[in-house]
């Protein structure tokens, strides 16, 4: 029975560390760019769009192009956030590739 108790104890510690990592991730902010720096967006760790910067050069483009640049910058920020989140989680999971919303069953 000691092995099982020890395993539960280790799982609880890991759960606490995962919670810490998830809290850190939520506080992160990442930036995404597109069009060679024509558009920049900033996302929080929980994927909330915080800021959009559109350069004067981009403002001269058609609305369709501006929309595409914003979408591309958002997608770039999302990928950057995924990478940073994975890096943060790997500090606590010893390299296990767990999703950021992973929850232990207790």
C-alpha cells in the first residue's frame, strides 16, 4: 500500500506544479506579427486579444488585406503562445508533452 500512497502523493505534487504553471501561462503575453511588421497583435496566456497595432503603411491597403494581416498576426501570436506554454509546462513535467489544460482526476 505504501507504493500507492507514495504515487498519490507524487501525483498531488505534480498537480500543484501544473496549477502553478497554468497560472504563469495565463499571465504571459506574447506578440504576433505579419506582413513584415505591418501588423502586430498581443495575446494573453488565455488567448485574450490585448492589442492590435496597424502600421501607417498597412492602413493604406484595402480592408481585405488589413483583415488578412490581422488574422496572420493573430495566428502567429497563437503559435508563439503554444510554444511558450509548452516550454513553461515542460519545466514542471520533466519533458512530458501534456496539454495546458491537463487535470489529474483527484
